[in-house]
């Protein structure tokens, strides 16, 4: 591979000129193609993708487009590769990079931000004011792989070093793909104040972010941790991840149960991960006076909100986007210490060649899929060769 002299590579990790990559065609259409392997620039590395998880947001992006933004518009038919929850091995270092080594296992967070706007300077790089501006004379160098720049449904991706978290050998590849999901839950709890030890936390919605929200809240000492949802099998996973109480809202009144479990006053924090129609109003009634609500799910319709209840009870409402303020690294630290077993939400595995099937499992929740992980046989062949 002919990178410029600024880029460090190693014969232990040979890099081909081109790679197999999935690109998005029309809505819902994924096409397997051949693309050049990108070169890492200053403060960037090249990651060989070993495994990648499918996220609900990938499905939004593949079928609807937003929040992906490619060259200022929809992501369709732009030779663009989606996918953002990946982990892998560093195989090349861009100019000036001495923070990481070739051969190191890393997992990634998504948003590198532009690094020059007000929000990036505050650590809120997922709210970068230059989101998607990385082309032509608009170029602010913003990167959010799998949203505004090429993602991970391929063999190699370029990452800014600020988006990397080291993965130790106690974590499997599949487990490492789940770090960014736990990082989103961590960011939500961070925005609510972070110091949740001894405080009551409700998590609504046992999807991947909700379930790992339970795990992170419990690992940070929250008590009690209450999970609400509609599927008993998912609630049971919540119990294994540390929920003190679970409430199935199809046959129990969630607000009443939360009151019962919090000495009648309601919860200090509610992390809303369901996106359900009445979720904000319910969260308002679950929270105690002066309590805080974090909205972490994308709802699909406009909803009427009981603002009077929120104002009269001094309830704070926060919206979060993704995984800011280095939440991913803190989540990785908890997972490294085996404070919870994120793999409980990993239900299915496919090879990268079968990506459309993996997406179908995640989209249609085939066999009640929660997290579907896709592994790269190309990378595993290289690993096997290196081990010989
Ligand atoms: Zn995601
Ligand atoms: Zn920015």
C-alpha cells in the first residue's frame, strides 16, 4: 500500500490497495463494492475493522437517511458506507500520532467533531456546530463515521485519535462493539449530573441503550434502578444487568410502580430510552419534584406534552445526542473492570458478507434480536496468519 512517507505502517499488518465495502444505494439498498483503503491524516489512524454491531440508528439511516448527512444532503447513491459501532486493530498511524501503536485493539466512538466550534471546545462534540461540514469549501474537518463520513461496514476506516478507546484482552471483539452503546447511556447519566450513587434512577425502554443504561447506573451505585418495558425476556436481561425492579407496562401502571419503589415520591432521574408516544409525560410523572429527565431515544411522531406538570414540579428535561463528553471511555473502563456483562444484549452474529441479513434481523427483531454483531472474516484470516 502506497501511503505517503508521513504514515507509519508495519509489515506485520499488510494493507491492501482496495477493500470490500458496503455502500448505500437507494433507501434500504446495500451494495457490496470495492473501494480504495483510505490513508490516515494528521491525528488519525487506520483501523482494520474486526467486528461491528448493528444499531437502530443504522436502520434509520439506511432506510430514511437522516441523521446521516453526506455532502450537505441525503446519503443515498453517494458511494457512502454506513455503520458506526465498530472495533478493530490499528494498522497505520497518521502524522504525529504517538498515542497509539500499530497492532493495538481499539473500539470507537462516532463523533470526532470539528474541534474548533464552541460546543466541541466544551466537550459536546456530538452537538458540533459544523456537523457534516467536511467537503468542498465547507470543509471544517468534521467527522462522524457512519453519519457524515464513511463508516464501518467495510474492512478499513480512518478514525481521529479522539474517537478511540483502548480495548484490553479481557474484552472479546463482540463485547468491544458494545462499548459505544454503553457510552451513550453513560453520557445520558453524565448530563443528568453524573453523581447517581444512592439516587433512584428509572430507565424506560429495554433496547440496547436502555439495558446498558441499567448496567451503567447500577455500576455507578444508583439505587434503586427501575426498568420499564413491554417484553418480559428483555426485562429479564435488565434484571441480570442490575435492575432492582422491572415493570412490564402492558399489565402494570409504570408511574404507580415507580412511586411504590421510591417511598411514594418518585425517582430522582429518568433516562427515557423508549421513544414511545407518551414517554415524556410518563417520565414527568415518574420523576420527583426537582427531578431530571434525559431523553435518549428518537421518537417518530410529534407528541403533546404536559408542560404545566414539568414547570410546576421544577422538573429538568435534557436531550442528548449520541455519546459526548468522553462517556465512551468511561464506559469502556467499567466494562474493562467487568462491572457488568454487556454481552447479555448480544443475541446474533453474522459475517460481513451477510450484512443485509444482519440488518434484517436487527430491523425486524427476528428471533427477538437485540444486538446483532457482524464480524469480518477478512480480519480473522489475517489474525490467524499473524498467530502462526
Ligand atoms: Zn449506534
Ligand atoms: Zn465542532
